[in-house]
C-alpha cells in the first residue's frame, strides 16, 4: 500500500470512529462565540492582520482595511440554518436555553472567515452557487451575486466549499444536492493553500478538531457519513 493510500485509510478510520460530543473537546481555550469574535480569532489566527475572504482586502490587526472599513467575522454556513438544526426560533433563545449544539456550531472557527462588515450584512442569509455573467459583480470585488445567490471569487471557492462541507459533515447540516456538486467542483478547481493549511493547524490547537477536507480534499468527492448522524446525537 502506498503512503498516500495509507494516509487516506487512516484519516477515514478517524472520521468513522472518533467519539463526538456536542461540546468542545477538553482543554479547548474557548467555546464562546463572542469571545472568539472579539479577540481570540484575531489574536490567534490574524495577529498581524490578513485578507478578507470575498474581496481580498488587506486588513491590519485593528481589523481595519486601508480605506478604514471595519472587518468582522462571517459564518460561511448561515446561522439561520444552524438555528433550525438546533430547534431554536432565534439566536437569543438558543443562547439563553444553553443549547450545546448551537453553541458549538456558532463558535466553530472552521466556519468563520473575515470580511468587511457592510458586506457581511448584505450577504446574510444568501446561498452559495453559480451566477451567470459578470454583470452581477459587487462593487469592485471579484464575486457575483444575484437575488439570493452568491458566487465567490475563484481563489475563495475552495475555502467556501471545504468550510460548507465540513459543517455538513460535522453537524449533519443540510446541503442542497445540486450545491454539493458545485462545491465538489470548486474544491477541485481551487485547491488548498499553505495559508489554509496553517489556519487548519491553528484552529485544531484552539478547538481540538481539524477540517479533514483541508487535510485531504479528495474526501469531498467521496465523503464519509455525517458525524452527528453516525453518533446518534440530535
């Protein structure tokens, strides 16, 4: 057996057999989204700043772009569908009831990426997919949107695909079958970068779990069953 095949077999074994609870693994720094959004994410993943996902704008550690736009965190898999999965009518209800599943999904850093606040607000609740034509580009950003559909710029499509599929696999969150085919194509066309792999390492150190579709993007073409469904948790 080749070393590559052995690695994939070992990874698949971990995916099928690893135990799961709705809370964070023991020893994780924080499971609170507000703490993550206020300081932890930026201090640990972007201590010297970085680039926004959709427009590729450079921001400094103060979370400001060169034109002084404020950068915040965006959930790639939308919160509205997490609330439905957790059985809550609102974010406040989920939080006040101590819903462990929602708390875990909301704070999962594999699903969080930075972008400027106005754009995050505009994209709230939209679906990812392919938009025909270039006339629907948003301002000077290299991505298109039309009605309720967003198509990321080419260099971000793989990141979006691997984040969405991780959430689908990790929490048994729904994905529309045609979208899965699109995500598989985006994953193939936009492979993992050194920056994305470093991010995966850091998030593992912070929350105790990796995104396996970054470690082995080929898994997305033949994915294992969702962990939440296999574990029997709600």
